[in-house]
C-alpha cells in the first residue's frame, strides 16, 4: 500500500464518520439510515485494519 491509498482511505473513513455523526444528530440512533451508515463506516475501518494486519 502506498501513502496515496492510505490517505484516500483515511479521508473516506473521516467523511463516513462525519456523515454518521450528522445523521445521528438528525434522526437519532435507531433510524435505518444511521444504522446503514454505521455499517458502512465499520466496513471501511475493517478494510483499514486488514491493510495493516497483512
């Protein structure tokens, strides 16, 4: 993995985290779109972790 790929993934994670925060403020914890965004963020974080565990 090069630094550009890492930066892009970090940016994606930060963007997804911010979107999750915004959705949570708007809809609350149990709303479907909040849960969907949380799962999306989890997958990005898992992808990040897999890159560093190999």
